[in-house]
C-alpha cells in the first residue's frame, strides 16, 4: 500500500580538487562490498503482490498489514503489500476493469458477491461482470455472519424495522453494506423503513449509540458454523449470550469471505502466497484477532468444497500440505 522509497545523494565529490577524496571513498566502498556476503546467482529477486482488502482499520486490512510487515521473516522473496480500499464490492469491479493488475494482484471478495457480479444483480451490477467469470479463489479468510443490532428492546425481529431508521456499512462493502441492503430489499422491508443510511463500518454503529438511527449493522467472523442452503447466502445461528444482552438464539445470514485473483495470476505466485498465508496464521494471530481463525483447514475450505473454482497454484499448495486429496 504505502510504497517505501529511499535514495542517497552525495554532492560535490566529482570536482577536481576533491578527486583524491573520491578515490578514497571509492576504495572504501569496494572494501566494504568485499565484506558483504555474495548473493547466489540463482537467488530469487523480491516480488511484490498487492492485496486489495478493505478500509484501513478493518479486521481484514489489519491482518494483512501484519502479514506485509512480517513477511520478510517468513519468506525469502515474496512481499505482499496490503492495500486499503473502500471494500470488496469495489475490489471486484476494480480488478475487472484493470487487466494490468491481473498478474500481480489479489483481492478480498465474497462468495455471494462474486455470484452477484457474474449474474448481473441490479442495482449493484447493471450487467454481468465478464471478467468475474475468470476469478479464481486463493483461499477463505473466514465465514461471516451479518447481524442487525438495536438498543430498543422492542426491536427483536425484522418486522419491527418498519418505520425505523436503519444504518449499514458502505455500498462498496459487501458484508457491511451490500448484503444487508440485499436482505432488506429482498424481503420488501426497505420500502417500509423510515430511512436507510449507508454510513460505513464504525459510523453506522456510532449513529446507533448516538440515537441517530434505530438499527445498525455488525459483521462477525469465524472459521466455521454455517449451514449451507440452496441460496447463495448461508444460514447461521448464534446461541444465547454470544453477544451482550442476547437471551435468545439469533438466526442470521452470511457467506465465505474470500481471497480471490484473476486466473492470469502466475501459478508460482498463487502457490507461494497460499503457503505463506497458512504459515503466517499464528504470526498474525499475535497481533490481530482474524489471525486466530486462519487455521490451515479453514483457509482451505473452498479447495474442499469447490475445487474447480480454486486457482491451480493455490490448489497445488493445499495438496502438498495434505489439506485436500
């Protein structure tokens, strides 16, 4: 994301009166270079891979920022670069529109989101996104559960939203904004609301706490717990007391949060990134909660369930690690 550039300039060492000093410096540089370890002729040069994720400060972004910071300690040449973006919905469109990124970029995405892009689900995708047909999964970041929350004890079910002010994340965010809106529109509830405000991850919760809205949206991440249905969404049940002031079971919806690439991503990059990701799960877990759900089996979920949708380089890594047959 943020590139690091440095340069050193030595002035006035090429003038004739200082020629002897230049010679001394040059000799010093040569002597110093002789003390440095030789680089093997077949050593791999560092290669960067951009990871377009989510807004800065979000869990997924912070997790990959840790990976970026600690990658050099865990891989000889692969250098992932965490990039903050408006969200996964943005990522899917942006990658499709920029073929120049297809060989060096992966994105945060979602299983329902990619279905919507391929299908042309209006108003999010007026037409099917052709490039999305060539997207391939690197791995699963987690399984999500979208939960509507309220401070009013009288708001306990979807029907209670009628006449209320509801807040969500941004439309560019699939989990926080697009999916809640899809549910509200699909059930016909959006027409009954007093207002629907798409504010963003933190602002939508702050609006609830400040009394500016009646209902807000949060997203939960985990490595397991879904019951798959015939629809694109998965059904999820949270037992009582999973959240504060939650005396009863909550049934909600979600999907797989994916790390995705275009099929043009070189196999070796997909392979090495997958291995690094699995290796660094415990490292990221020391600094970020998302790392705690990055266990090998969870990351490899798509490779077991939908192997044809997985990038062949990533699939090679899963097979070598014994995570799939």
